[in-house]
C-alpha cells in the first residue's frame, strides 16, 4: 500500500529510548487512499513513530464496496521496508515489478520485502466481495538488510494458537509463545491477529524486552484494562511478561511488537532511508523510470512522486522528541 499524501512530511522514526509499561492511546487521522478508500493512519503519529520495527499502520473499513471499485492503489515504489497486507473481509489483488500476481483473502499473509527497490499496485478485483476491511503495515528493515534483493511471499496457512478462555491468536509475523510465522523477518518482532469471543478473560504471554501496541479491528475489547473501539491503537511500552485481555462481545485486534528499533531513520513518502540524499536519489530514480522495475497489468498510470519538502530531511529518533 502507498502513502498517497501529496505533501508528505518527513517522519521522525528510529532512535533511542525504552518505555516501561504504559497505556497510551494513539490518535489516528483520516487519509484518502486511491480513488475511493479512506484509511485511519495510526503510525507514524504525532507522538509515537514506531513500535519495534513496525513504522506504518493503516486501518481501513469495514467499508461497503458493493457496486464500487473498492481499493485502487496504482503502481508506486518502496525502499528499505517490508509491507504486510492483512484482511478481515474482502479481497486485494497484488501485482509487483517482480512479476508477482496474487489475490489476498482474509487471514492470509501478503508480505513484500522492498529491500533496495520494488514497485507494486493493490486493487480490489473486478468481482469482489461487498465488504472491505483490513490493515496495511510496514516494517523498517535494519541497516544490514535494507539493500537486500526485493522479494514477495504469500502464506495462505499460518500458525494458530488456541489459548483457552475464548482467545485465538493467528501469528502472521515473528513468534508468539511457541508459534512462529513462516514469513521472513529481519529483526525481533511479532505480529498477531487476536480473536476474542464474548466472555474472554485471558492473559497472553509477552516478551519483557519487546514493546507492544494493540490495534482494534472490531468489537469492544479491553487491553490491560483499557476499553478500546475499532480503529484505535493502544501503545503499551515494554517490560511486560503477559498482557491481560477481556471482551464482553466478540472482538478482534492485532498485536504488534518488537525490540525497540534503535536506528535513526528518515521516512518520506514510500521510502525508508538513513539520509536525505538516499531519499532524493530514490525519488529521482522513480521519476526517471529507473531501478524499481515495472508493474504490468494494472489498468492505469503509475503514481507520480510528490515534490521534496522545503525543510531539510534529517534522520530522527523513534518518538517525537527523540
């Protein structure tokens, strides 16, 4: 998925600082995506730029797209990150400059490693389900791996933990408890989809050196005693051995976590880099039709890169004042 902001600000990501257990509710903002989809952008935000290596979180839907085109995101570039496509309802057709063509359905993992450079598009198929609901997430690649060769992975089957007391967890990236996702990762992290039946009262094992956040997808779960509504992101800090979860109604959320990402980054438009010069070079290459390859089969023009900001692009810390 792309950041379609025509005036993208330089995002301050990466850097020092660990947080003890906290309960910080992150406020998202409405952002148009393509021609007909609105998303709630929850990371990066005004105060919290990252959770572990997770550096970008969009939540969209549930949207009624019966008789509508649905998601239509033209070909666009990425560097220095992985994209994670995750659906609760609907279908998304992925194309990329490696020649990949894949329809992603609910609870299937679409994982794209941009590495040095890749381009892709995302769209609702012509004949698509009536409801579209999901999340799009980015993972920042550490310096040792950010120039790796681009790759696409699709995993229709993922490990599921049935923890009792009404809790079921699907592990989409990393490791949770004893279950490990088949998706390739480059830093210690976890991404899991949690389903809570009405009456759930459970405790999920956690890693003390991980920081965590919970993205509410549906229902009205309570995470560590905090009641949440769909589309909200609760940052939880580090230092936890377990995470209390409750729900009086059927609910769903995504758990995102990882070791705090210590590198200082520049994130602008669809690029994650370390210097302003790298950002400018990636923009130049995309504009010139170099390096990123072509996405074949999408009916429409590719995205044009916005102009660079007038303020200097500087690598910054992982929170607003870091």
